[in-house]
């Protein structure tokens, strides 16, 4: 954390630098993801967080277009470090900005994939990596197109209740079949791809060659073995990490379009991500948060923490480590860990 612990309001616009955290009242101020600077100047930026507010590909309950807004709001509660149990503030290591949202023309659904792909490709061309906030899961498909154009075929590391490999002739705008298209187009390498938490099945489902750790195995194995399986499968090549919030059980995350009982708790999900230390994906997303179906911001809060853990993974890969005095104490919700000076709550 910065040595200056005075309260700062509207840090999204008033922040001067790209690094460090400042305590800001969680109940006020202009919202950005984790109170990062809001703008489209990518000079010196490592990660650009961007929203993809699209939900016209859903098969059940709509509302995920409001997901990026809700995740940003929930993130205010966790926006200064050090982060428990990592013991460091990822923003001391990573230069992260909130890049705002992709412009979505709701009246031109067929044009949305190209719009998202161009939006993300522009960020990558600017030298930054992306953390995308959905939006429904179809949005991952054009994001994969942009990343594959830059890195070649990707290992897909996919947390979800659904495989999303339903039949598709290449024309559907559908959050259940976009990985079929991605596989057909060579965007992902099936031999290096893995899906975790799956607990549904559909007739005619594809995805041959992609490893599946279903929900029963996920519950039984625990974080360490699952993380080891992910590393072994993805290997050393470029990888993309996508997290559908319905990986979590509806009792943990009710605010999603296609909730499936039998899922994971937020503790299980965060523990798996923490066990992935050393894994360094080239792109990441958190999708399918649907605030109209949420209760007490449970789902958006969990999604904000998942996104923060992803940033901690990136910071760890770049050498961030806990300060010797950090210890393992933590503030409520895991957002503000022990060891840093200054107020833990305004």
C-alpha cells in the first residue's frame, strides 16, 4: 500500500499514478474496478480491466449486461491491500486501469462479436493484457479470437457448470455453443484445455479432447490436485482463464442466468485459484453475473473477489511476495489482509 493513507475520494479520476492503493470510503465515490484509474491511456499499463455488457446470448434468465457495473460496485469493498492470504497488494506490482466498457449496439446483435473482438484487440495492440467482466459467456468467444490472433491457439482453462460445447454450425449467438466455434476455428488447443466443475450434459455435445473435471471430482479432489491438473494440462504455452460464476453453487451465487445446484462454495473457488500460483494466463475473464437475480450482492461480491484473485496470480507471476511482517491475518471478506499500515476500514 502507498505510504500516504489519507482518505481519497473519486480515485478513479483523481489517482495520479498507476501503482499502489489508497483507502477510499466504500460507500461513495466514482466507481471503477478496485478504484483503479479510469481511462484509455495504456502507457505503462500491464492489465486493462474492461466490461463486456452483453446478455442477448442467454438461454434462460437475462441480466448479465449489468454484470460489469455490479462487479465494479462490489469491488469497492476490497480495493486496498494487502490481500489475504497472499500478503501483498497486487497493485504494488501490476499497473492496472479500468478501461471502461466495450460499446454494444443492442440493435445489432450480429455485429456484437466483431465489436468485442476489435475492442479487445485494440487493448492488446496497446501492450496491455485484459481482465474482462461479463456479460454472458458468449463474450469469451470474440475475446478468444482477439487473443488467438496474437498468441496462436490457446489453452482454455474453464470454470463452469456447463461445458458450452453444444452443437453449432458457426452462426449462433449462444452462450452454450461458443466453445464449439472456438474449437472449430482453432482458437483453442483441446489437448491443453481443461474444464472444472461441470455438472450438466447435453445431447450432441462436442469438445472431444478437452479434459473435464466434473463437479463430483472437484468436490473430492480439493484445490491442490485440481491446480496440479490444470498446470499439467495447460503446459507452458499461452493460456486463457475464463470463470463462469455459475461454477459456484446457487446458494453462494444466486445472481446468474443458469444456476445449477451442486456447485462449489466461494472458498473452494478462491482456494483453487490461490493454489495456481505460478500459472500466468495471457487473458482472463469473469462472466455471467446477473444482478437482477442476485441477493445482497452475494454474486457480484464473489465475482469481484475471483477477479482480484486473478490479479494476485498475475502479480505473483511477476514476483510479488508477502512482506515479512504481513502475517496471515485478514480483514472481513478477505479483501484487506493484515500487515499493512493505515486504516483497514474508513
